[in-house]
């Protein structure tokens, strides 16, 4: 792959269903390839499917939609070095950019203007040891931490992780129920019961459209 090309799985325009940007019309750029294989992954098609595109081609698609919100997701976007050029260009053009990453790759060189969403993997994801602890040193006030909760074990693990690293005091922390695995009510009641400082996050797009529908 040439240096100025990114392998892109899909680019689509939809409503942001997660993070503190939830509800905003957003252009999603989904990159191809992931270094993890989470048990609950709902985008397995991003592991291999995709086409090489130049930054200019990607920008043309983004700019065809009248929104300032762009979400770079995957897969794992940080597996491809040119993603940094895309992010910088978007920030220079005053887009509000969010980057969804597992935290398994170093985020030190990510443009500080980006809202980084660190999707920390819990034990039941099958990838709980993937998070690079050094990334905790490269966060800023806009960084958000997301935990997909599959079980009570995951909940307790996430609570301990956040307490150990003072995340509740410093960052936005989001707990999302693993879709179809635990109920939204169970997680809501658990947050209340345990007096957790985490925010309950639902994948809004899965309630608006079918959970299996792509490009939304």
C-alpha cells in the first residue's frame, strides 16, 4: 500500500450513536483491519474488506456531507500510519474529529485536537490484556473511556480499572451493555446500586435501525 493511501472499509453518513457526541449527524470513516478479535464484535466485516483510497478521495466524500462531525473508526484505525495525515487535515479544516481505538496501539502521536475514545477491553471481550497502560499518559480533557460490559465480572473489573487510574475524577467514562448479551436495565440498575460515576451509554443507532444494518 502506498504511503498516501488508506484501506477503507466504508464511509457513511449517519447519526452518532455513542460518546458525548451522540445524536449528531456524523460522517463515519471505517478503516480496514483489526489486531483484536473481541467476542462481541459487530463489525467483523472490517477485518479484511476494503479498498485503498487516497486522502483526497476520502476528503471529497466527507465534504459532500454538510456536517462538522467526523468519526474515524474501525477495525483499528491506528494500524495504518496515513490515518494521522487524514486526522490532521480534518482538524486543520475545523472538523470535530473523534477517533475510536482500543488503546492497544500507542496514541502519543495522535493530533491533540481529536477526541479520542479509548475502548478498553474487558475480560469477557477476550482481549483484556490488550490495553497499553502508557496510553494513560497521553490523554487530555476531551479523552473518553468506553467499557463494553458483558457480565457482572466485567462491571466489577471496569470499576476497579477506573478507580485504580482515577478515571472517574478526570475523564468521561462510558459503560455500554454488550448488545443482546445483557439488558440495558440490568446495567442501569447496577450503576445505581454501586453508586458508579460511569455514564450509561446505549448504541443509539441499533435502536433506530436494525442491529444488523450496515452503514448507519
